[in-house]
C-alpha cells in the first residue's frame, strides 16, 4: 500500500542511487539552494563512489521525544570512538541541532543541495561546521534556522546530495523529521540503520508500533530498525516495564533520563556524551553507539530494502556495508 502511495519502485541499477528519487520531485518552481558559494569542483576532489559511508537515521515516533538530542549525542559518541562523523539536520522546517551546538554554520546545507556532481570535498568542508569533540572528528551540516530550507528544498534533494557527499565522511547521522511522506522515505531507504526513538507512554508506544508496521510494509528487515526508549527511568515506569510485551522478540535500548544535566553550563554547546562522560545518560548512549558501530562493521549485516543487495567497503579505515541498488 505505502509503495503505491509514495511511488517507491526501487531502482536496482548499481551505482545509480541518485536515480531512485527522480520520481519524487517536489511540485512547483526551482528548489535549488543558494548560488552564492562559487567554489569550482576539482577532479581530484570529486567523491569516490566506491567508498560511500553508511547513513544512520534517527527518527522520533512522535514529536517531543528528544530525537535531536539523541542524534547529537550519538554522533558525538561515535566521533569520540575514532569515526569521522557528520551529523545532518534534516528537519528543514524546525531545525534544532544548531541550538544544541550553540552556533549556526557560516554556510548552510543549502549550498550543497542541487549541485549534483559539482559538489567536491572543498565545498563539503566549507559547509560542514566543525564541532569540538576532543580527539575525534565531528561536524554538522545544518539548514538555516529560519526554515528557509523547507521552502527551497526537500528531503528528496537531500538524499541526492548525500549520494554525492557520502565519501567525504566515514559516517553520517541524520536527524529526521517525523512527517511521513515520499521525501522522507527516500532518505529512510538510504539508511543502513534507523534509530526509532520514543517515550514509554501509551501514545508513544502506539506511535512506535505504527512506525514498525510502516517499515514492514516498506520491506525493511527487523534488525535494520533499533528501538530506543528515551528518558528511561522517569515517571513512566509502569509502561516501561511492559515494553517486552509490547515489542515481542525485539530489543529495546534504553537511554536514561538526563533532564537534570541538560542546560547546565558544562553542557551548553557540548554533547552530554562528552561533557558528562560518566553519567548514566552518556554511558547508555555509548552502548548504543558501540552496538551500531559493531553492526555496521559486521560483514553479515545488510541494509534491508526490498531489492537492495550489499557489498563491503572500507571508508577511511571504517569497514562498513554500502548499499548497491
């Protein structure tokens, strides 16, 4: 049913991932990004298509579950482990990653969208906001805070952009909006792993179950989706204790409630995973990051779209599974 609604006929032609979203063009006039950035592409700096990095999508089962905070800290934890990580704020209408970082990028992600093969490493690095991460490498691709990206572009164009820049970082963490449409699905299709975050409330569990049904209709294998109960151990313990019965046969990862730490001077602009590494919150995020990293390294792990096949690749020493459609 969903595939008929979204027109999601999968493309099987290897190396042509950008073609998958051509049928999902946004209506209306030109949706290209700003042309104020005039770096010219260099052949020596063009992306290596054989070294595409895996994408991890972070999606909230509903609004207000702390998805951006999870994505930010997950990316920081992965970067701290030695993986060059880029976090992408894909919520063009209500971006939140810049607020967590405490600054906006000089050049937004709009500079990359719509450039296709003209995108090179220099342009990527100019648009990537470097985020302090100790000895790790963490950067962010952020939309304008005023919502301009929601008017000028969409997630289909972002997906095409990711196809061109995915070799410029070892790993991408995508903070996704939870509005289901064909554009969101073009990003989800590209994700090697999807972190589905929810709170242990009756409505939160119901929303999570609905998303799992949608993923099943889209043909995603169960182990492609990780369930994360955010703000665990808070006032919803009664529902939390019933999660094994709600999600039979599935593992639910729990991220501890960190409301007492958020907004403290030591945390402002710095991920909790780094500012409070010994906290229960940081430890739970680190476990989640370690599991994701291990799953991506595992040669038997394959992203599960209905017609996708997998092949191993190595990106800057980070062995991963890359989609070959």
